């Protein structure tokens, strides 16, 4: 293998963004920033598109269910890692929460068109690897990996 | 077909981003569930919805939609309109229902009538 390629594969770029719980006015700003970073880095369109979808869902979950959280972006030449870490109510039954259509969102959240029970399901569908850890009344941690498929 | 032409042909009221009339509309998506729109709409779509709050502007920006059409004569919420002006996202209003406007735009895009 070309050593120059190896060297570039080790290059990681990381970014951290704060997300405020309950602030629907700002919801989506972190995802928009992350999308533009990935575009600037000239990641392939499908990686940018999938990253934007999963990041938006993770961001909305923090806004909807947590006091505060951070979204951490790591970009390497072959993949994007998005980690969402929040201080919030946590998820009592992760299997149930992963089911499409299941949601604990309140009426106000649903009226805005959120809380359709698609968030975690979409994150899983659009990622290549997805891990979730949660503790009730502590918070939730998501690690999402989107791989750059070499054609 | 661009936003300006669609607005003219279908009698839509443009509320923001008049300098974006030339945005090319390559398709459309109709929906009020934001996760569904986020997952299934495409860049260049015109998004037809009944949601009027400012998160629609965030989604349209993120998905690079050509514009947003609000149905049944619904006005955007004040903060949504302010955000659309600030971020230069065209919001248009129709007095038609989502079903009617979707059909008309589909015909315009696919057969030009």
C-alpha cells in the first residue's frame, strides 16, 4: 500500500458542538454546520446526506428530551463518526424506543411534526454502525459511524 | 422549472427570498412529519407542508430544498418568516390543499402543464 495513503488515513479532524435542551428555535443549526463542514471536506454526497439525516435526528432528540448535550464530529478520510452525548431523561427500554412509530413525545412536540417515532429508527437505517447507551434520569449516548464506501 | 415560474403559473404568494426565484425545482415532497421529510426528500425539491414554525426553514436549509409551499392559505409564523428572510429560503403560500397543489406541481414538472 502506498504509505502516503496510510498517512492521510490517520488524519482525524474533530469538532464539538453544544446543543441546548428545549430550544426548538435553534434546532438544526448544529446539523447544518456539520453538513457544511463535510461538504467543504469534499466528502461524497451520500456520506454528507446520511450524516445530515442522522445528525439532525440526534440533535432533535437532545432538544426534545434532554437538558443539554454535545455533538462530537470526527472525520477521517474513510468515515464520519457522530457522537451525541446528553444529560437528560434517558431511555428506559431501548428496544422499544428503536421501534418505528414508538415515541414518548408530548403533544407540543408532536404538533410541531416531531416525535413521530422515526428518530432512532432513521439513525439506525442511515448509519453503518450505531451504538446506543442510556441510563434513566442520567442521559443517553449515541455513537454513529458512516463509512465512506470506496467504489 | 424555477420557483418564479411555478409561483406565477400556480398563483403562489412569495413571502421571502425574492432573489431566489431562479432556484431550480427538480422534484417535490409533501409531508408534515419532519423526520419523514428529513429522511426522504431531496435536494432541489419543493417542500409542500402545513407546518408553519421556524424548524421548516432549518430543514429546507439542511436539505437544500428549492423552497417551501405552505398550503390552505397558512401564513408562516413570525419567527419562521424572519428566519426564512435571514437565511434566504423562499416560502410561498397557496390557497389550495396539499393534495391539489402537489398534483399541479407534479403536472408542471412532468408535462409542463
